[in-house]
């Protein structure tokens, strides 16, 4: 990583940032100088963000009704950088599409709320279905007042009392029970109106709302229901038409990707510093990219001052790992744990080797390995994935090879019995356990070795010896001791030397003699940690057994079924489904358990986290695969 | 007469019967744990997917993790049934039956408890996935931590059965 600083005239600002985004090699960092104000956010940003919001809203609606088939293996459409930059030429079409979807959404909402209202009205009229006079006859007349309403069933007794009390001046008609109320029709002389209504309300009488309703309740309900149904059909037709919106999906998606990049670039303004006529930019680049970055910068802003520098002691540059094509995918596994500090050692290669070994041991089947490799190859060819997905798929592709090799070693082909093997894990369980633990010890030793190397690289040789090499001595000595014979003696001496170093040094950061002694002695208890780390590798055997025995289960069941034509058919079905299931569940299991051994047992010996991934200002797409211009020209 | 017949019958097949009980416990208890764990995680996953259908794949992986204990139980049960005269092999001695029975216990017990605990971790992991989808790898790792003990139980169960066959 190198630091880059640039000072140039403001006129070149836009062009320079565009150019930097194109080459995608500079991560901008904030320019904070006390007497330099940072540039305010450009006014256009809010407009761009609003546009993006609109586009996404339209895409959400389209997605809801999109019926175009897009399976797991369908790749994202390809786009060139030029085509992406030309997206504004699509804005007319995009605007039309957005208007269409917005109108559709509004209309749909209106339809829905109308239907909702109708449903409510039907519900309100339901209790009076049997009332056979038109509703407009209700209300006040010259001498009488009439109304419909409901009374809670609980108050039936009191309702009867009211009926009796007003028998002379009012007429009550009981219409129908409805849930826990009953509907009544009341007609009374105007004189008692106030009093009677008051008493009725007191027992929970709820008057029906009948204004602007004409006809009998039954007729009204019938009409409302018809309208409700026809609105439903209308909504269905509408939604049917909405499926056509998918035609504009690609336009809008291109628009979305375009806007995302515009916004990303405009946002970087916040990180620039400015004076009246010049601006200043700070950033990080990968050391190798220096010449290319300088060239691009000078092209965009010929009269600029550019400076490259090594990062300072107290600065924390972003992390960019550089590995060859086989190792790079395994960086994905590390990134799932956390981006390592840029100052730590890149352990990707060693991690990848152990990942390869351990994954293969867990799956360990010649046929499964071939299935994994071919399957991953197929996914890469058809889906053309990018980013993390691509990395993980490639890891599985590579680990398929390891699975095949270990499968041959253990004599596993679909767990068919009688395949010759170097070590048979089931018959020779002890050898298998020792093998697993051996790999574990090796893995941990390598981890400690990386830790020691990192410390030495930073000039802390004594730390390396006290903290890492001491434990390496204990572990190697322990192994030697277990082997016995001449190794036993040497091993014992090594282990004791290691313990002696630990006893003397592990308290060195504590204060006072007592603290130092206690620290040293306490560190010996870490042996339990190492023992549990090593035993943890037994899981390799456990996972291996799981793969083998699940396959055996299906083989046996199929074997029991085989007999007669029907039996063979069922047998083959059981075998196919069973082995596919086994590959699936154990790929997941092997993947995560291997990752766990890396994260917990391996990384704990040296890993320094807290880094952040190098994310240069560049062109990124959400909906497309970016196709490089060169590739297009070549083909 | 009845009594002596009964005892004679029981004695002759005691090994097969007790080891079958072990197999039943291995599948039954570990399966119960897995069902419970996957159920818990499934509820959380469905909640998350209702908000964001795109996370289905990652949520499914987290739901799947507590399911392995049931499979381990099945494996152990199957190895027993394959040797004790039910699916394969001949009727076995009482001592051999007890060995199988005790061999089944680790995965039966650890399977039951670890799958439920793992399910709960997966539920939290699904919550994490909802808030910070880029950290789903960490959620999976946390759930896998719990699985360790089921794998160890499986290992000891299988070793007991594999190495303990034919010695009694």
C-alpha cells in the first residue's frame, strides 16, 4: 500500500474523479487539514439519490409481477463500461417506465381502498339484511323518528324493560341476531325521541349509519357485493397487464447501476479538501499501481502536483491481499472471518493448503470429489458469478480435487464396500485418529510459525521466541515424547525447554516479582487450550465418518429394495436422492467445519484483525456483469 | 412354563433387544433435538424471509445447521442395526448388546441438547443476518461452535460401535 496525495485546479476535479473511477485503483481517504475546508456535498447528489429512489421503487413493483424465468444458474446480463456510461440516453424510456409503474401503483391502491370500503359497508349492513323497507324511509318525518341499530345481547333484559316503558309512544321491531348483538328497528313519536334515544344509548344501542343509502339493506348488500367482485376482476386484469412491466426491467436496472456509480463518485467530494481555486485529494493505492495511477492522474489533470509516499507508522492502510489465481479464492474464507490488518502477514497460501487438505479429508470420496469439481465448474460456466459467490464456488472446485485424492486414499467411491484403500478409516480407526491429530498439530505449528515470523518481521525477535517458539517447542517435544524411543528423550528435553521459557517469560509484562512468577506459572495452564485445539481436529474423522456412513445407509436401503423391476427402480431412486443429499449436506458441513478449524484453531495463533478491505473508487454494478472492453475486442 | 419360556426368550435375544433400544434412543433423541432446533431456526428464518426474500439462501443454511444431529443419530442407529441382527448380522450376546447401548448414548444425549442449543444460536444468527447480511459467515461460525460437541459425541459413539464389535 502506498499513499497518494494530489493537488490540482478545481476545473479538473470532475474529470479527475471520473478517470479515477474508471481505473478503479485509488481508495480515497479523507483530507483533513485544519486550514483547509472540505468541499461541501454537491447539490446534484440529492437529485441523484432521489432518482435512484424512484428507480428502485419502480423496480420493486416490477419485481412483484415479473414472471420472466430467472433460475439459479441464469447469469446476470453483461454490460460494458461504455454502455453503462451511456445510461442517461435511456432516461426517456426509464422515465416512461417509472411513470407507468407509479400510475399503476396509485391505481392499484385506489382500487384496493375502494374494495376495502365496500367490504366495510357490507359488514355494517349485514345485521339489517332482513329489514325489508328501503333505508331512505328512515329518519325524521312530521310526527315520528325511526332508526335502525344494534343492541348487545347481554342487555336484552333491559332492552325489554325499555320496550315496555315506551310501549305507548314507540314501536320496536326485533330484526335479527347478529353475533353478540341483535338488530332492532325503532319508530317513535317525536316527543319521546330524546329520552328514548338516550336510554337506548345507555344500554349500548348503536345506531346504523344509513345516510345516502337508498334501497333495502339486502339489495344494497347485493349491489355492493357485485361491485366488490367486479373491482376484484378489474384488479386482476390490471395485475395481468403489470406483468408486461418486466419489459422495462433491464432499462431500469441499467439506470440503477448507473446512478449507484454516479452517487458513489459524487460522495467522494466530501473527502476532498479545497481552497479558493485548488483542491486536494488523499488516497491509498496498491504499490504496484503507482505508475498507472500517476499516468491517469496526469492525463485528467495535467497541471497537478502528485506525491506518493509509504504509509506512516501510526497510519492504518486498507488491506489488499495479492495472491495467485489458485489462492485468491481462499481469501474469501478469510474475509468471512474478518479482514486482516494490513500490517499482518498474508497467510492465504498456507491457509489454502490446509483448507484443501482438511476439506478433502472430511468429504473423502472419489465420486463426490468429481461431482463437486464438475458441479462447481458448471456453475462458474453458466452463472458466471462475481464476488464472494465466485470465490466460494472456486474453493469448492479446488477442494473437489482434494476430496477425490483423499477418497482414493481411504478407498471411498460412493462408499461401496471392498474398494482397496491405503488406510481404511472404519477398520483402522486408531490410525485415522492419529492422522487427524497429526494434521492438527502441523496446522497449529504452522500457525505459531506465522505468528513468530510476523513478530520477527517487526523486529520483535524476543516476543517471537517467548510467545510462539516456546509453544512450538512444547508441541514438537510432546509429539516426540509420544513417539517414544530416542525421540522420546529429545522430545522431553524440547518440551521442558519450552516450558522453562514460558515459566520465565510469560509474566514479563506483569508488575512486581509475584506478578511475574504467577504470570509464568499461569501460562502453563494454556496447555489445556492447546490440547483442546488439537483434539478439535478429531472432527475431521467425525465428518469423514458421517459422509461414509450416510452413503452406506442409502446403499444398504437400496440394496434391500433391489429385486424385481419395481425394486430396481425404487433402489435407483433411493441411491440418486440419497447421494445427492449426502453431497449437499456434507459439502456444507465440510465447508463450515474446515473454516472453523481455520478460524479458531489456526488464526488464534497469529491473526491480527481490524483491517478494512481495500475498496477503491471504481465502477460497480449490482444488476450486471461488467465486461471489460478488451475482452470484447478480442472476441 | 410361561415364565421360563419368557426368560429363555429374553435371554437369548437380550443383546439384540437392548442394542435396538440404544438405536431407538440415538435416532429418537437426536432427532427430537434436531427437529426442535430446526423448528426454532425455521421460524426466525421465515420471519426474515418475509422481510427480505433474497436472504432465503443464507437463512436456509443457518436453519440447516441444527439438522445434522438427527443425521448423526441416524448413522449410529444404523450401524447398530446393521450389526445386531435387525438389518444385518446375527443375534448378539447380552454384553455386546450393552456395548452398543452405551455406544448409542453419547449421540443420543449430546445430539438432543446440542441441536436445541444450536437452533437457538442459529435464531440469533438469523437476526444478525437481517441486520448485517455481510456478516453471515460469522453467524454460521458461531452456530458451528455448538456443533463441535455433537461431532465429538458422534465420534465416540461410532468408535465404541466400530471398535467394540466382535469383542464380546
